[in-house]
C-alpha cells in the first residue's frame, strides 16, 4: 500500500495535456484555427498522435498554449488520410 498515489497524480497531470477523451480541447484558449484543423482530422478518421516524432503534425495530441503550427495539415496528416481513403 502507498507509494503509488503520487505516481498516479503525476500520470494524470501528464494526461491533462491530451484530448484522449475527445473534449479536453474545448476549455483551452489555444489558437482556434489550430484546434479547428486538428479537430477536422477526427471526423475524417485520423486519431491523435502522441509519439514525440509526430510533434510537428496537426494530429499530434499534445498542444501547448499559443502554438500555431497546427494551422495546416502537414505531410504526415495527409498521408494518414490517404492511407484511409486513398490518394486523390
Ligand atoms: Zn484530437
């Protein structure tokens, strides 16, 4: 008993930055176009990416306040969509 509670809290803190439950982005004051573009990816079948190598992609699940790099779909996002639906 004991010892794991602190770790659970730390893990929860890490997950606060994610929208893995789908609604986490709503109450954040991020650039609205970032979020709109990111959220646009979900209905077309793209999942959030949490691997650090995807940190430049719009579908990266972790956002930091004020960032603007999610203003456009990046190559990897498009590649993901094309994997699902085929290239145009
Ligand atoms: Zn998302």
